[in-house]
């Protein structure tokens, strides 16, 4: 199942290798160039005061504030640029940037502990302590949890909802349905979902190889680290959890004011995590750590790749209400 995600990553690599580094730099570089131009103009015209930002420019709108991620991440190159809107560059052009995005994401993810501020270090300590405590009680919880045959079968069947052959079509559906119907938010949701799946799969497989933890039904059932018989398919963290919560994070960020979208996304991810426990495929800490990591990776991808221009475009319902208002004024 995970092979499908790696195949998709290879496809993106082959499509984008020719365009690697040619699509432009992040917004931070653009901002630096703009500041340099401003300084040069000021030096040439000393009597001219530097331009002042208006209140509307210096303060983000309410919509942008509500859509911000919890991570303090500087926006980067959008997954769906303004030139890509309404398929101006074709259906597949945005995928040319995917490899470069994934490489930058991995660099930031693996070096994030070294960039943590002192004020945020306590959250790392709290999360690490909670995960360590849960790991210590994993075997006892797993041993005492009910495990009837019907529940195990239900968990095994439900696990398919978090498999690659399910999550990739969901992401593709958002992108291609959005492209066909000219729904740019749908398109961006699909693109960010693809990028998140690539990121979570790389992180998941790297940690599985490093930790090499036994699954609940492997060995003595104690979940020992560095003792699994299948290093590439070991227990920690849960791949189903990290992938589904990564997608749930993207959906929740893209539709922050639609409560049922967030409820459905998190219920879906939580159901998949519960199914992995019911199927005796993971310990509780595997799903907890995987889910948390997936959510934060999705949060990071959204913060880095979201195009704020989409927040300024009226929704279909807003367009209908606008037509109704105009019609009322005419009559």
C-alpha cells in the first residue's frame, strides 16, 4: 500500500525534474528584492519618504487571520499560483513544483527541533513526556483491551479507509473535480493533500526504519523497539494515522468555517486510528504520535503553500446572494 505513495512521489519527480528550481523562489526572496528596490529609490531621492503601508495592508483581514495555521511559518511558494488559477497553465503544471516542495518540507521537518524557541520547548517536553508515558503502558493497555473476533475483523476492514489506495484517489478527486468545475479551493485542497501524503510517508518510513518497533502480535507482545522482524513495516508510528490526520488537517484548514467538513475529516481520521487499534496492528502510542505528527505536517503544508488569493474570491453561495441583491435593487 505504501508503495503507491512512493510511486506517486517518483512520478512527481520525473515530471518536475526538468523544472526544478525554475518556477521562481519563495515569497521571502521576492520580499527581499522589493525591499532592496525601495532602499535604492530612497537613496536616489532622499527627499522622498518611504512608502507607508495602509492599515488594510499592514493588518491581515479577518478571513486570513481565521485561516492561519498554529505554526509560525513564513508563507512560501503557493502550490496553486495565481497564474495556475482556472487551468491557465494546464491540469498538470502545478505538479512540476511538487518535488521541490517536498524536499524543502523534509529539510524543515527534520531540522525543526533545532529551530524551536525556548517558549515552545515546554510543549515538546509535554508531548514527549506524554508519549513516553503511553509507551510505558502500551503493552498493558493492549493486553487488557477487549479483542473479540468481530471487533478485530471490523478493525481490519476499517483500516482500508486509511490505506494509500483510498487516500490517493480522495486527493486526486479533489484536484480533478475542482479543475473540471473551476473550483480553485477544491484544486488547492487536492494539491496540498498530495504534498502532505508525500511528506508524511517519508517521515513515517524513516521513523519505522529507525525505531524498528515490534507490533502487538509480534514477539512477546511487549512492543520492544529495535526488534521487529520487518523494519520497513514496523509499528512506530502508525502510517494510517499519520496520513489520515495529515489530510484531515488540510481539509480543516481549507474549510475553517464549515463545521461539518472538520467534523467529518477528524471523525474519519479518528475512526482509522481506532481501526488500527481494534485490528491489533498498533499500540496506542503508535496512533497518538502518528496522528499528532500528521496533523502538524498538514498544518505546516497549508501555512507554506496556501494561496491567500483564494480567500478573497466569493463562494458560490456569495455569488448567488449578490445576484439576488442586485436583482432586488433593479426592481
